[in-house]
């Protein structure tokens, strides 16, 4: 399968890097690049685009605003020098969020995630505990809690502690199934047992909803209501 992509960044040198790295990813074809996001709109309207590489801080419109304005959104990888927009980017269903300057390995990993999301996402994750990596099904993950530089994955049977940040966890968990509802918690939508205005219950544990995540909670509540 071949992924057809375009890139939008107000810095020509950043586009040159994306072009160079794209040539080294065998399943990726970079069809066009734009330094002006508005000039990309006609292309998006007239051509099939699987993937959009998108900068965030641009002079006329932010990448987040631009993506939000698109009626038909391709898969998106944000390419940026700013880490503080990651949560909002993943709320817009970005496949990945890579920090400049990025290596070929990191770029290729992000592109592979797009390929997997198009061809069908994996149903498991590998969690590194000590010197070993253990395969864990997404369906076995109930919620994840941040403990500094470690994450606790609470599973159907027990838990796993992994050296990982919360941002790392957000990048590897499918964002259609897992939601961040607090600065320290990510929950599985399917594992929610009950909800109140300020909390959700998962695996018998009450998990608070952060004040800044109330909009996300409203989306969760809507999905729960619509769920068969």
C-alpha cells in the first residue's frame, strides 16, 4: 500500500527535511508541499490525500485551526518545535506529534502508525517492564495513571509499571478508545462502569475528571449514550 501525502509548513527548510525523509520511506509519496496553508486547500479539494504533515505555529493560521476547518480530514502528523500543543493535537485525532528536529527513525515510526491506521490498527501494545517487553491487548487495559516518569497500566488482571511519560502513553494508545480526562489519568471508553458530573468509575475505582477536561468528558458521555 502506498500513502500519498502533502506537507504544510511556513519554513521552506522544514519542508526540505520532510521531502528528504519521505524519499527514504518506501510506502510514502510526498505529492506536494506548501508554505501557505490556504494555498493547500484547493489541492486538498481536488486530490486524494491520505496524510497531511502539518506545522502548528504559522503566521496566518495555526495548524490546529487549519485542521479543525477542514470538512474532510486526512490522517495528520503534526511536525512542530512546540510540545505544549500535544494534547489539543491528539484531541483532533492526530495520528502522531513529532518534535523538530526529528530523525529518520522517528519520522518513519510516525508514518508506520499512519499505515497501520489505514490498513487496520493493531489490537495490542508491547509494554517494556525491566528488560522484557510484554504483549498486552488493548482490550485488557482499563486505565492508565501517571506516576512521574512512570505509567501504571491497570489491566484486567493486575497492573504493569512502565518507564514512560503520559504523553508517550497518549501516542501509543488508540485515541478512538482511550481518553485523557485528568492530568494524570487515561481511561478506556469501553471499561467505564458509571459516571457522575465529576468522576468516572473504571474497574471499581473512582477517577476524577479534571476541570480542564470537561469538554472531553462531554464527548465521552455522548459516546456512552450512543453506544449499543
